[in-house]
C-alpha cells in the first residue's frame, strides 16, 4: 500500500471509492515508474495506459451513474480548493489564538491545555493542507478521470 487510507488526499479517497483501491494503487505505481525512469513530465497531463483502463472500467455505466461520479468529482475538487483557500485563515487564527491566550494571562495549566489542543488541531490542518496541495500524482490521476467522465457523458448526449 502506498500510504495510509485515513490520512489520504481527497483525490485518492475519491478514486479509491469510485474505481477501487487496487486501481488507485496501479495508477499511482504507473506514475512512480515514470518518475523513477525519469520519463515523467509534469506538463503532460495525459497517460494513455491509465486513460484506457479507466475508460474500459466505466464505459458500460449508465448516464445517471456517470453524472453521480462527476458530481462526486466536483465536490472533491471544491473541497480541495476550500482546504487550500482557508489555510491562511487557519494559520492566522492559530497564531491569534495563542497570542490572545498569552496576552490574557490565563492560568498556566488552562493556557497549556488550550495551546496543546489548538496545536493538535493545527497540525492536523497543516497535514491535510500538505497532503492535498502537494500530491501531484493524485491530481494527474483525477485529471484523467475527469477526461474519461467527460468523454463518456458526452457520448450519451450525441
């Protein structure tokens, strides 16, 4: 397994849910191999091997299922964007909270416990931000997934 499921990126969770963990792992390994072989180009968003596999897995889905998958993809994309956009606010609130506790002069144990709880929550938000912001392989897989869904949904409207 490439990484832990609970702390996985939003895109990894989506692909694993929609196509299965085994498919996600295979797609991830495909990109890892490209990187190891020094054949990875971040400007090239297509990957014929992954595209073909996804297409064959999804080609027999009905339009309603495809639209649900597209809705899930849109929701995931929105969520990742929200994580990214609210991170600066999260950092600001964390710093402001600690400063406020220090300036108010709360008791040592109350202040210590409060800062500890805020720090745990902040570390979780930092981890969530980093996992979703910098997992470029998941982003590539999702772009291919969207292309497949677009093509299949378009097929129904012709």
